[in-house]
C-alpha cells in the first residue's frame, strides 16, 4: 500500500514510495529548494539557539571548568 502525501515545497500530491529517490519531495528541484531555505535560515526549529544552550546558567564559570 502506498500513501499519497503533498510535497513539502510545491504541495503537489505524490506517492510516498521507496521508488521515489526524492521522497518526501516530488523532485530534485523541490528537494534543493528546501535545502536552500534551511541554509538561508528561512526554516528554523523552535527553541534557543545552540550557543545559548551551551552558555546556560547550569555550567560553572569558564575559569572553574577543566581545560
């Protein structure tokens, strides 16, 4: 049984099938558009930036950390 899903980029309906090398996208073009949006930071995952997580108050001051 194959499931039909919308392409995340162009919303075209496609079969989510192992025979499609670009799944979940309908084409290489849509896959590259999505990759470019992540690279330009148009897409983001909610939450604190990684740098803020690393510099949280849970860590000891830098002069007390082992080198």
